[in-house]
């Protein structure tokens, strides 16, 4: 299969007229997925090849002694290829999550298919606009933040030109992970808001999207960690810190915000059922007292059994969790979130210690 086999913009891939043309990111994604190798391995091999090419040029120009390794040369290849891999991975997770959650939706089959399409395909125009915006941001970074890198590393002219081109390309491609994340999580919020009523005794579908939101957060943590590992921290401490802070905030927001409406709806449903149950308990107790007053021993036994059942129901309802993710998932996620921050602080401490 070649890129020519993939439908061009404007060509409908389905008879559903609501389906907009896929973005160039989605076309790249589909092309790589149809290659013989797994997409993750494909992106990894490309990353290794790009990093090797960068090092060969650096060794040839002499600013990096052969065969010395420089993690800085991995930064731009990482932000070209890893976001593409994560977008592909998260779209796979989104497909499965939507399939499991969709049984709660009271919508037509056409609307269901449209939502499924939107979860995994980005609009072509929006992606182009996003890519151009991030290209502009890169130029600001290059002429402001990266201004002194060439002199400090004593880069050759070829290395400067190549780093500029691939840096620009990395922002043009990699910046779409931001748009992809925001768009997909907004879709999660919109989708869970369509549910008429959540069933406290059928929470399995409710947890479906928590897998997507947590994996999205983890992907951002991995990107943050790689940025800290490969970024020129000795030169761009402030810029790296700001970028890291934004990415960690995005990871936390990805986990918590889209499913907040689910938590509120589950809490309200639980409160409503407990309130209704309390009224029944109150009524049953009143009838029990009435039976005791009239020495109606048959009714006393009946209402006593009813109270036992209602108490059991109250205990069960009280123990039902209202968080929109499985127990233990939050603890595991938060433990992962602190990793890039700790790594950043460790690198700062080492740089200060080694620098005297």
C-alpha cells in the first residue's frame, strides 16, 4: 500500500455525508498502520535512523567528537515521531473505549457512527491551521530561546540548517498532539454528557473512558520525561521548566476534567437513591412502631425483615464508588505524574553540583 492509495482530501470514505475529510496526520497514521511492521516499531526505527543521521553530521563537522553521543540530537526526532505514535495509540484506545461506553447512549446508529469517526479522525483544515501556528511558535523559540545554542555548542552551518529544518518540522508535526488531546477529551466530555441516566449497579461501561483519559495523561508524562532527558537543560532551564509545567498540567487535566461530569452525575444518582431509601426506611419504621403499639406481631416480623433488607440495600449503596475510574487507577496515575518533575529537579541538582 502507498500514500496514493489513501483517499485524498475531499474524497468521501463513506456514504455518510457528515464525514469530513481526514487530516494529513490521519493519512500518515493509516499509511504506517498498513506497513508490514507494527507502527510502534516503525516509528522507533525511524527515530533511530534520524538520530544516527544527526550524529553522523555532527561528527563530520567536528562539533561533537566521534563516537560521542549527544541527547540534544534526539529532541527534534522525538517530537516528530513519538507524537505520531501516541496519536495512533490513543485513537486505538478511543475506539475500544467508545465501543464499550456506547451502550449507554440513546442515539441513532448514524449519530453513533459519526461520533466514532470523530474520535479517531481529525478535520483536515483544523490540523493545517494548528500546524502553522506551531510552526510560528517554533520560530519564536528558535530566534529567542535557541539563539545562543549554536555558539555554545559551536555548531557548524550544516548542523544549524538541519536542526532548524527538523525543529520546524517537529513543531509542524508534533504540535498536533496538543490539538489531538484537546479535541479528543472535549469529545469525551460531550459524549458522557449525552447519557440520560447512569446505572450505579452497572459501572463497567462508565469506566470505559477512564482508560483513554489516563493513557492520554501517561502519554504526556512520557513526552515530558523525554523532553527533560533530551532538552538542553543547561541552557534552556526556564523554557524547559515552563514547557514541562504546561505538559504536566495538561496530563492532569486530561485525567480529571473530561470525566468530571460523570462524577457529578454518579454522585447525584447515588444521593437520589439514598434519599429515596431513607424515606422508605423512615416509613417502614413508622409502620413497625404502629404494629408494636397495636401488638400486631405478624406485621412486626414482616416489617423487621423489611428493615433488615433496606439496611442491607443502604450499606450496598453507600459502598458504591462515584469516581469515574476503577479503584487504584488514581493512585497509580499520580505516582507516574511526578516522574518528569523529579527527573527535572534531579538534573538541576546534578548540573549545579557538577558545575561547582
